[in-house]
């Protein structure tokens, strides 16, 4: 079910920096779709933080780690008191799956409408 966005002349992206992505021929593209609007690709501060975190080997939220609790506590202070339960997931797909399961459990309904 995976398809290319460019059927006739596919683009092969090999690197990215800031707001740009680069193809195998060095051609630069403005990235408007990959959720990089806040800090861009390969932002030095984000790369450094990710590198430091990766050295701790917390690869996902399946296992207990103090950083998960610390982050949840910091996050909860920025939100209304009612929003105090957090689910840390690996991807948008996992988030959508969990949201659907929670909604079905809460509403006792199975129907879903998906808009494209």
C-alpha cells in the first residue's frame, strides 16, 4: 500500500538540512510536508540532544526510564490540571491506533469516519 508521490519522475532524497531536502543530484527542495517547520532538519541543538539521549540507550517507552517521568512532569505543568495522563508512543500511526481504541472503549461504538 506504499506509493510514490511522483509517479513519472520520482525524487530520491538523500539528505536534509534546515528547511531544505536534497536529491541524489544535489538539487535543493523546500520541505513543506515533513513536520520541520519548527526547527528544521538537522538542527544542531536537536542533533546534540538526540545524540546525548541515544547514548543512554532509552530506545522507546516500552521500558521504564526516569526521563519519561521527568518529561511527563514537565509537560503536565504546562497544561490544565485535567490533562495529566500521558501516553508516549513511537509514531503517528501508533497514536492514531491508540486514539481509536480509546474512543471505542469510551463510547462503546465501533463506527469510524475517515476523511482524506
